[in-house]
C-alpha cells in the first residue's frame, strides 16, 4: 500500500539540556501548541508562506551559474557573487513541509552571499563537514557551531569552495509555540545574527536526521503524519544541539512522580499504538518539559524517551508476529498496526533490537516442529 512508503521520523533523543548560550537560549525557547502533534484538539497554522508550498517530497536541483543557484532557494531574497575562478556547480536538495523548509546546499566555488530569510521565519545553518569554514557577517561558523538569523534582516554569508551546509527555515510562530509548550522556554530576545557553539555528538545525530529526511530514494510525497513527526523531530533536535547541562533541581520531580511519568508514557503509547507518538506530544500530554521527561527516563530506565517509545512498539509488533496464525497477517499488516509506516526502517529497527528480521520471526513461528528440531 502507498501509505507504507510514508516515512516515520523519530529521533533518538540524546539529551534535554538547555545548553544554549544566553543568546541561543532566548532563540530556541519557543512554544508549540505542536502543530506537529496529530490530535483532535490541535490545529495546524497554515498562515505562513512556508505552509502554502504544495510539494511535500524531496526535490533536487543542479545549477551551473551562481545566480541560478540563488534562485533555486525559493522564498529567499539573495544574491550570489562567485569569487574564485572556474566553472560553477551547485546542488540544492530540499524538502518543503507545512511550516518548515529543510535543505542541503553544496557549491564548488567560493561565494559571497547576500541573503534575507522571509520575515515570518528563522533560519538555522549547520555546516556538514569539518574541512571548510564559512562566515556569517564576518563571524566564523566552525564545525562546532551553528548559525542563525531571524527573518526580514539582510545578512552576508561567505562560503568557501566545496562547502556544504544544512539549512532549516522555520515559521516564527511555530518555533515560538514549540518552545513554550515543549521546551518551556522563551526566545523573544533573539533578534540578531548569531553563531552558537553546539555539542558535537548531537550535531552528528542532527545531521543524520536531515540526511535521512533528504534521502531522495524516499521520494514519495510524505503523509500528513510523517510531515508532522519530521517537523517535531527537527525542532527537538535543534534544542539538543546546544549542550547537555543538568536539569535544574527545582524542575526535578520526586522519585514517585518520575516513575509515574514513565509509566504514564508507556500507557499512552500503547493506547495509541496505531501511530508513532512523538516526544513533543508526550510532553504536552504529561504537562512536562522535554528536559524533565528526559531526566525521568534516564533516571528510571537509563534510556532516552524516543528510544524507549520505539522499543515498546517494536516489542508489541514482535508479539503480534509471534501470535499470528499461518496466513493470517503479513509483516506489513503488523507494522501498520503499530504505527510503522516505513517498512524498510521498521525492518532495520526490528533487526537491530531482536537480531532478526520481522519476516524471519514469522517464518520461525510458522515452521513445522520437525524443521525446528533440525536446526
């Protein structure tokens, strides 16, 4: 079925620390009444130009002129000047979501870029390699940093030849809503260009998330659910990029409360097994911040919330496969029943956890008894 190709985007939460330098703490501390959460009491804000882009599949363009490369980045106001000699080649791979644009840009020549993001958005730039250093308004963007800029303000980028950078453009209102409801933070004071140190481990996880999102082998149009999960994962990971300080003592629940939070999270996942529950949705349901949720899971189980939630669903799928009568259910049926809409990713996660593929579980369960004895 076509829905099986819709991608399920989940991030293994690494940490929940605020970790933002004061400038970045203000920037990322937003709220989200989580338009990314699929729930009857929530609605999606479609007022932004970002949300009116109808294409919800990965698109790749190749340019042989710097101005053409600049035009390929839709919605921006910008001019590219080529500074080094040689034939220009630029590549842009992007995905427009409801309130977010995720892309990766590579260029083979040194460029001076004059850029302006749409007025109702924020831009985040994350270099993808350690070999080259770009600059934003004369500030170096090292391999241990990200750059950001609010919309409606012109800024300058200097990118060396062979440079590759991930970009995330997020609608301002969505970013604010996410920070307030999920991160319990406020970003209103972040009004200028910035370069912020980031955690190397979380950067690697974030870049892997974006690479997966922009994998053009998964070029089918994303379902509403997949888009929502991806957007929520990207926002959560942006917060995790900036360090892992401990939760403030005042925010740490007592031990019985911590155990209740973990138990309630499991109950909620099982009650909604037909769809993947994102960490932001869980935070809203339990009325806790991501940092508090992270602390509780690490304290009680020694696991990140997203890893535990995925394991619960994988275990449920395994039990259904083991209990299925011959010919009664397929792997695809069981995967869909537990909210896994990307069969390839489901098989990968299943094998990683249990050491065999879902199809192998079915074969083992349905094998004749005498066949089992011969192995």
